[in-house]
């Protein structure tokens, strides 16, 4: 040995201290390298010393390495400690339960921090040698850690570990002493809270109510028994807990930068104290707690966005437990005065002009226990249905609609199903109204700067529909009417074929849950037998429904079922016209494969085309659907999916398609829509008869459109179309038509001229190439420039328009369509 026993003991003590060294400097920590080096020293111990020499220090070293492997903040330190522990187990053979611990806390298992704190620690604490050191470490080192995530994990881990050593934790351990000191050992707890919140340690007060969580939860579950928390806390501690809110309120600590932290922490404290059944019935502190919850929900719009959701959830959870514990007059009966005051106030807040206030109080109503809703259910549901309704005043309140739907679904689960009691439970008298509210939100496609925010509402509606339907199926399936079930399945099927991956995957999950539910089966599911063949139970788990490559090929098969054809095709149309390359590619490929399979079935193709036109007619000038629908029609016409209709002159499909396309672009200034319509008109040239002539006429009209991009694109697409469908014009005039469309000669060689006086600004920069590379301005003189050089110009005066119309009319004569006539505008009196 290089050290005496005393010197070695001192050395080991330093190493053990280094294993937990952590010092915060600024916004980061110093100590990671020190802890990692200490783990390496422990690893070297196993190689440098005999087991007899290390035997006096085995308990301390093994406990320290286990603690570092499970509770260290950094993954490299946890893995280093695990490696050092493994080396000592293998070479020394004296570490208690070494093999058992290594099989659980190996190199890969300790890579997940949450798993270490909440799972592995519980297993290791089952060995008595490690239980007490782990609990002490959490209390002394992790409860007040500078990282908030570590504090929260430490609280949860401590709660789990105290159940492994209830006697030590409850009567002898440091956790209880710390809690008693914090809440009972001082007469004024506000300074303690103030210091813990605003010290340089970055907020030592645990946002999740660390010590209250530890103490109060112990009053609920200890060795499987329900013990009141007052068995562990004396009167002084109980009074200290009760005074926390009032002292914080008196010091105005709910305001300012620390107010968010305080509100969340005290809300969690309220929840835990209520769960612990603290003897505060009838005390004025209950009114104070209720005020804090209400004020927090009312002021959510003033809270920073990154912590708003956590504070809202904490307040709602606190309200639920507070009401369950202190507002019940008799078992199952609420205090009438409290019920009236609470319900009336919350329903009034649902009409607030602040969206976040509506969100908070909607969720609050959804969290109320059943005895408070008894006799007021209809009134509460009516208020929540009003929140979910979209009106011009609150169309930009998608989050309030989402939370309103969540509240409705939660209330249904709380009150259950009971025949003939519309004011107490879900029954035949109110179930249709609930379904109506949920189904009405399935068409919420609100958009703002955040994107498709209506998707949040649709997702909540799908979840609510599933939960309510399963609830009714278990208790009273006769309340699920056939038309309601059909509408639910169709709405969900539409969402399952749309373009956003996460919403599509959620919709498919809901669809398959309703389909495969068998306790008992959902009644009136349309085409149940065919659906079970298309979506067998064995394949559901193996499919990644988030992946467009796997989802669309299966969803498209629903087009063969008449009931689902319209909603699924509507969703596919939106996906085909989307922007995401993978979604467009796989949805298009799946649709083409389906249409390829029905090419020889005129009846199926006719039903498909009729459904497609019906979708357009129902969503005429609805840009969310009509614009991608135009792109879809371009795809299917270009790929010859309707070639069977081209053998018949003036086929009804082509006639109606032309009429709808003309209505869609009438007086439209949407460039993208006009560009897509040009492609559809060009695709319709393949249909013989009056449809072809009308399509060519529409294209000729667009040749004189005021937007230069539209004029140029029309000329280019007509040129390509006439070369593709050579039978449209005779061979004797085809060359002349092509020459008119492709003539781009521009002989101007002098300096260009500016736009004529009085010319109108109508589009992008001119595209005439005269003088490029020579420093000359583009030529605005008409001269002998062809029609295509004029089409791209930004300014078109009367002279230019006359030339364009002349060339356009010449083209009409060659194509055999009537010349467009200018409609005289009425003069103002």
C-alpha cells in the first residue's frame, strides 16, 4: 500500500465528495469533469488494491457509485459510475448485490435520465444497504439542485423511495426533518419561500411543490395503508402549511417575475394538501385557495407562453382535489351555496373576451367532481357548447374550442350514463346535443400564423367522440344511433386521409379503436366486415401510420366502400394538393393505383367521378379544397385516368367539370388558382364536342388576362397541349397556330422606351429580351414584336392590348372558336 489506513481513509473521503461535486456558475454547472475523474479513480481502486484493503470502505464506495450511476445529471458521469461499479464487482467481489444491480443499471440502461430516477432507483432501493443513502442524497443534494428538471425528478424519485423505507422516511429520516423545518420550524414561512425562489441558485423552491409533495403524499400511501398526514406533523407544522398562501399573498409574491413560479408551486401544494385530507374543512384558507385558483385561471393571458400550460394544468388539478375534499356536504351531495356560486361564476367566465381565460375555466368545469355537476349538467354542457361554437367574434380562438371539447369529454366520463336523468348524467335526452357539438368541430380548419390551428380542435373532437362512443357502448349501446355512428366513422376517415401526419395518425388510431372494440362491439359501424378485412387486427400494430408511404396505400382502399368514398376522397384531394413532397407523392401514387384498378369498370369510375365533382360543388370557392382539387384534376387528366370518357362527345362529367371550373375562377385574382385552372382547361381539350370548344375559348380569354404570368403560362400550356392533342386542329393550320403562339422575335435594337403614359401596373417585370447584355432597357415600342413577347410585359397600354387581342382573335379563328367580345361597362351617372 502507498498510504497508511488513516491517510487512505482521508483520500477515500475526498473521492466520495468529488463524486457529488456540483457548483453552478452563471447559467451552467462546474463539476462534470470532477465527478467523471472521481469515477475513474474508483475504477482504478478495483485494479490497484486487494479486496481486504478496500473492505472497510466498500459500503461507502458502493453507495456513492450507485448514487452517481442513478442520480447524476450528466449521462457521461452516470455511465462512468456504472463502469466503475462493474469493475469493482468483477475484481473485488465485495460490493453488496453487485451482479443484481449491474443487470439493471448497465451502461446502456443509465443513458436515460428519467428511467434512472424513476425506475432503476426503485429497484436498487429494494436492497437495504442502498435505501437510506439514496434518500439522504436526494434530500441533501437533489431537492435543491439548480436545474429545475432534476428537482422535479428528485421529488418523484423521493416519493417512490420513501415507500421502500416508510419508517425511516416518516419518523427518523432527513426528509421529514427538512419538511418540518421548512413549514413548521419557523414562524414566518414567507421569507423562506422568498429566499428559495430568488436566490442565486436559480429557484430552489421546487416548482412542483417538492417538500409538500414528499410530506403530504406520505399521508396517502404508506405500506398500503391510508394514514392521515396529521399523524406525522404536529399542530405547528399544520398551521405553517395553512399559512403559506396568506403570507405569500400579503407579501404580493404572486405578482412580478416570480409570480408564475409561486402560483404553480402553491397550486401543487393545494392539490397535495387536499389529497392528504388536511383538517381544513370550513376554514377561511379554503376561500383563499379558491381565490388563487380562480385568479390564476383568469390571468392566464398574462403568463408567459412557455409556462402557461404547466400553470393551467396545476390550477385545474388543484381545483379538482380541492372540490372533492372540502366542498362535499354529505357523501355524493354538494353544498348548494358553493355549487351555485362556483358554477355561475365559471359559466360567466366562459364568455370572457380573453381566449386563455376561456381555456382555463373550460378545463376547470371539466375537472369538477360529479356531485358538483349534479342538477346543473345541462347548464354546464350548454355553456361549453357555446365555447366550441365558431362565430365571427371568436373564430381565432381555437385553443378555447379545443379545451371546451376536452371539458365536455371529461364531464361525460365523470357523470357516466344513466337513463332519464339529463341533469345528472348522459342519457337519451342530451346525448344528441353532445354528439352535435363534437361533430360540429370536425370541420374546424382555422388557420393563422401558427398554421392549421384548427387541427388542435379536430384532434380533441376525435378523442371526445371516441371516449363518448366507447362509454355508451359499455353501458347503453342503444343510445348510439345508426346515422350518428356513420357520421363519426366518415368524419374520422376523412381526417385519416388528410395531409398532416400527426393528425392523420391520431385519426387512424381512433378509427381502428372504434372498429376493433369488442366489449361489446360498437353498433351500426358501416361496412364492418369489409373494414375488418382491410384493417386486420394483426396488421394494425406493425404499420407506422405517421409514414405517408404506409398510410395512404391502406386508406385509399376505403374508396371502394360507398359510405366512405366521399370523406376519404375529400381528404385525399387535400393531400394531393399539399406542399409536402412525400405526402403528395404517396397520396398521388395510391390514388392512381386505385383508379387503375377501376378503369375497366364504367360504373365504379362513374361513381368516383361523380363523387369528385360533388366534392367540388360542395366546396366551390373554398380555397382550402378547391385549389388542391384543381391540382388533383390536373394530375388525373394528364395521366389519362378518364380516357374512357373521351370516347363520348360532351360526356356529362366533362360538361359539369367545365361549368364548375368556370364558376371557380370567375372574377378571381388568385394567381395560383388561375394557373391551376389553366392546366385543367388544357386537360379538358381531350374531351370532344362543345366541351373542347368551350375549354379553348376559356384559354383564349386568359391569353388577354391582366396578369402577365397568366398570359405567358396560358400561351405556353396551349402550345404544349396542341402538340400533344394534334387532332384538336387540322394539320393545315397547326403550323400557323404554333407559330402564333411561339413567335418571340423582337427586332428592336435601339434604346427602349418607358411605359406609355396612363399604362396600368398589372404584374411582374417585362420579359422581352431586347438589348440584354448591352446595357439597353427592354423595349416598350410595339414595332413587330410577336404576341409572346408582349404577354410577359408589366405594363400594357391600349396599343399593346390591341395587338394582343388581334393576335388572340387570329388564334381563335384558326382554332375554330368564336372571338371573345368585350362587354361594355356601364358609365356612372
